[in-house]
C-alpha cells in the first residue's frame, strides 16, 4: 500500500502528469457545444490553432502558471510539458529562440512544481501536406535549428533544480521518418526522455499505412526508436503485434483518458498493455479537466465498461503507482515521487468511513481532488489548506489574460 494514514490525514507520494499542453487550459469550456465545425478531433484542432495563434510570452506564462497551480491543487507535483508552440505567429523565431519554452519553465518554477520540458519537433502539415494556417509557429526551418534549441535548453537548465529537458516528436504525420531516427539517436546518446503522440487517431493509421506501408508503432519498432526512455502518448489504436513490440522494447505508454474521452479518440487496450509489461503513466493533456485521481481510475473503469468485467487492468495500488512513480519515470525523474508528498483530508466526504487496510482503494477509486489539503515538493509546501500559496494572484492574472485574448 502506498497511502499512509497520519492522524486525520492520508499521505500519498507526489503525483505526476506526464503529458501536458498548458496553453490549452485557455480553451476549457469553449469546445463543448454541438456545432458542425467542432464535431471531431480535427475540428477541435482548428479551435486549438486559434488559441495558439494568440499566444505571446506573457500570456503563455500566465496561462501555464494557472494551469500548473490548478494541477498542484489536485496533487500534481511534476509535469511533462509537451511544448510545441515555439515561434512568433508568423513563424519567425523570437530573438531569444527559446522564449516560449522559458516562459513555460518559469511558470512551473514559480508555481513550485517540477517540470520536464519536452521540446517538440514539428516539420510539416501532414503526409505530403504543406503547413496549414496556424502551424507556422510550431515549425523550424531545419531539424538542425530544432536540435540547437534542445542543446540550448539542456545547457541553460543543466543546474536548475526541478527542471529536466527532454525531446518529443509531435506525431508521425508531422515529422519525417529520417528526422525521427535522428532525434532518437540524440535521445539515446544523452539518455533523454523522448515522447511522441502515437496511434491516437484512426486517420493517422491510414495515412501512415499510405506513406510507409505499415502502422506507426511497427514503424518505430522497425527503426529501433522504441526503448525504455520512449513514451508513446495515447497508443489508442494498436495493430496486431504492436502491443508486444512496445512490451519487448521497454517503452511506456501515457494514457490521457479525460482528453481521449473528450475528443472521442477511442480507448487503448490498457489491460493488454499491462499484461505485456508496458509501464503506464497518465497525463492531463488538453486540460479538459485537471484531476489526476480521475485520470488514474479511468484507465481501469473505462476498460471495465468495454470488457464488461471488473479489475481488468490493475488494482488500486498499481494505479496509484501509475499516477506517481511511473509518471515521474516517464519524464526522466526516476524515484523522485517519494521526495514529494500529497496530504489528503481523511474527513473529506469522499474519504470518510474508509478502512485502514483499503486506503489505496479509496484514494484511487473514490477520492475527490477536493480532498487535497497540502502539497510538498522537494520539502517546500506549495499548497496549504487546499489552496496554492499564490492562487489569488495567479487566478487574477489568468482571467485578465483570457479577457485580452477573447
Ligand atoms: Zn497531446
């Protein structure tokens, strides 16, 4: 059991959200009405491009700061930021090329949570497609430019406590096979975490088959990209044999159920991934909701609905490990979940009446994130009595920022 009762509190290890796009917190509640143009992942993406086109370093910082403060108040102590908005809206680089990455890192540091900045590479609009409007600021002129930024970030944050640098490939559709291989060699050389949206959408599989004659995970396996530092984000639509390829390679899968449900992505076969030995982690992804307890329990509960059975993926202790230890490991912070602590109020209505020998069961399957009382990251208390130490200021700045972007 990972949860411990201490007086009227229950203490659990720090929780990690291994896949985040912090700026998407600005979209919450804006994409839920039934409209023809908002009917799928692809139309949701159009709205996301609109928001991304309005960002500047100041708004990026303030939105990310609120997003992270909300996560912290839900028990998240470490985040993997899959960062792909790099340049000005025109596509021209900022004078300081890493300005937006620096803004996101500063937001995490000021909130007090740990961050792994996964610098994303994005090269094209899709298979044999030019860039769509809105994608310019995600792309670099050359792969060398992108790799230079990864070098710069690694150098600049080498001695910064709580900050780790990794890299990411946006997706098969956005990056060429040769560039993915080059990035993989770089990640392996320096033992960096490498993340990639993989097999999220059925259209992605069809396009990958058309371009490469095989499916995304199989292609990554064939090219030797999968290894213990590789995280496939989503892995929703896996073809025959791909689960074993992931399992044999040591690669992990980050499941983001609140987003996958929200976007109508489908669901991955988490039970088969676990049976194959694939370490799972969870991520808030699009900030449709910010609740790490729900992200963890959804892996099991959604699978129960599909299989019409109970306890099909993992028990509560294993799921708590997915949300804590595995999440930290997925973003290159092995073992640090035990240096952070989340204290839950055992008097919270969602936790009252639970048995001491079933604490993990109650925390994972029943706890409301409202029960989070204190959060300590590397010995510093950042949430007290359920509220982040600077919540009022951070909230006001966020609301003002949203008003200027409306
Ligand atoms: Zn994502």
